[in-house]
């Protein structure tokens, strides 16, 4: 499981710049803070199952890290 972790406030600003929020995305920041904490708790409990990436970085940096970590985890394909 790949978890792209980003603070809800940062995600909200990015979303507002990209498009109109749908019903789910229109939830308040407190809702997304609770969801984030739940996922981070799961990732901490099962570190072999999760790759946690810092989603506040530029998309290109995030993609490069994801490709690298997948190669490390999966080995040569």
C-alpha cells in the first residue's frame, strides 16, 4: 500500500487550485485530519505493508521516490 501523506490544509489548497471539490472532498479539514491519522496509525502498525511518502513535495520528486522505493521493495522486474 502506498500512502501519500500530506497535511489536510496543504491538500485543500492544492485541490482548490485544481478543481471544484466533490461531496467527499468538501468535508472539513478536521475530517481529513482524522482520516490521515487513521492511515498513519495503520502504516506504523504494519510498516512492511506500507510505503509512506511525503506528499508535500513536488510531483516529480514524489514520483522519483516512489519508483526508487518500488524497485527496492520488488527487486528487478
